[in-house]
């Protein structure tokens, strides 16, 4: 048989499904890069070589003194993580779970940056104790809890698994993978499309799903996380080009203005174009600003959560060869600038009735990836100021030490 005839035969067999293309041939999904959740080996090596320089020196010092990084601390695994909305009687497992997931990530980072094996052992202790103990998840906040914790668990696991010393094996990694598939992934993989639910939920769940897809080497899971994010972003970040009102979420809500926490106000800029005004009861109007998020008028914290979740997901996707930053640029840069401005200079009278909850601020280091990715392409003066103010950055729920891992000179 000639070479040409053989190629024709193989093509026919592939077309009929009688022959499966091996890894690396056309049509095969590319392999995941490891470690590849938020950080790469090259990034971590870059940081380790610059621990005596700003801003890494300050961020590293903050990580080392954080109680989450303590070598004396012990895991507190719970068999039942039942998480109700704040103040509704959640069991202690909820806070312990997120605490230990972040502690696993903190010690995994310190293991890589210091090569002190005690940190590797401590990180493994957290992951092994929870994978051995957790048997049930529930409660009204169960999806968000699963998302936040999974983000930190997978970051820790990726670093630990792919930086083990020679002759050291993670013998219980299969059990840890099973924990993710059984007690985390089912709560995150489809988002949480409950009518009227705040969008930071879907964005965090999408981030967690993408991260678990990488760690589990599961392309279907990875792609589903990106799909959830893409469906949610246009209904969370408003651009003037969307028209007078934001895109509705799926499923749609009955009162979009109320869903965006918009108060009705008669204070209208006389020069405002008519298509930017929406009537409320009694002839009042609501105004949307370019870059406003669905939760901007709620408080500054949750708006920042939305930005952080999307940027973390996009960073992981970029590591895995998927460019999402380009398509996200208009909405994210506008949202980052507006949110940073609101944090640094107050609330203008023509937004949210001139009032936003001041009791909560942005989680530290949340804007590092925005700055890193976009500042050479877009003018981001407010984001730059916010980045410098937030450094060196610590941890807040699922936003953790991004000055250390993702900073660039600002």
C-alpha cells in the first residue's frame, strides 16, 4: 500500500469513528498546562527571584505573617458544610472550610517560594483532612461557599501536585479529586441561575468550575465554566453601547432597575440624552453609568468580587491557551475604572442616588490582574491608584495575595 493510499484509509477510518486520533493529532483537545490555575511555574519562579524587590518583598512579608500561613495551625474539617445566608444559623463548617482552603493555598505558595518542606506538609494536611472528612453540603449559600472554597483548594492543589520533590508522591490525590467532583463541582458547574440572584455568584462559580476543570484535566468542565461566565458578563457589566438599560439576566427579572439596586430619583442632569433615562413610578428616572455593575449600587465589595472572579478566570484561561481578555476588555476596564473611582473619590450625585453602602470596601489586591493585563492598552488612572493603595494585598474570601502572584510595576 502506498503512503497516499494509507493516508486515505486512515482518514476514512477516522471519519467513521473506527479509529481514534491519538493525543497531539488534529482534532485532539490540547493538554492542560500544570501548574495552571491563576499562576504558572514561570510566574512563581519570577516571583521567587524577586522577593527582595517591590512590590513582592512587601507582599511576601504580608503572606508570611498571615495567620493562615502558620505552621502551628491545624485543620478543622467538618463532615457537614451547611451554609445559610449570613445571620441565618450556618454551622461552623462554613467558615472553617473557607479558612482551611485559603490556608492550604497560603502554605502551598510558601512551599514553592521558600522550598521549606514544612509548608508543603501543612498544605497537604489541610487538603487531606477535608477530603477524608467532608460528606455533605447544603444550605442556601451552598453554591457560593462551594465556589469560593474550590477556587482556593484548586490553587493549592495545583501548586503542590506539580512541585513535589523527587520521590515524594501525593498518595491520596484521587480522594481529593473525588471530593471536588462530588461536593464542589455539582454546585458550581451550571452557575446559579436563580431568578434575582446577584451576579457575583455566577461569576465566582464559573471561576471555580474552570479551576476544577484544569486540576481534574477535564476539558468539558473547563469549557462549561467559560460558557457560564460568557453568558453572565453582559448582564453584570453595563456599557453605554448596551442602550438605555443593561441586558437582563437569565432567567429575566421582573424589575431590572430594582435588581440593579437603583433608587428612583428626580435628580436628572438636564443635558442627559433621553435614551439614557428610564422612568420610575411617579415620573422619576434611573440613570446607568458606563462601567456600572449589577451590584454597584448595593455596595463596593460585591461589585469588586464580580471583577475579581472574571479576571481570575481569564488569567487561568490564558495560561491554558484561551484568550478571554480581549473580548472582556471593554466591560472590565470600564467597570474597574468606575469602581476604583467610587472607592477613591466618593459617589457622584447622578449615580445610585448619590449613596452606596460605605461599610464594605474592596478586597485587597483585587485589581492587580486588571492592571497587569490592560494598562498598556487602555488608560486606567483610577485602577492604577487603586492597585497602589491596595498593595501589598492580603486575602478576602477568594481574592488572595494577587499582589504577590500577579503584580507588575505600576
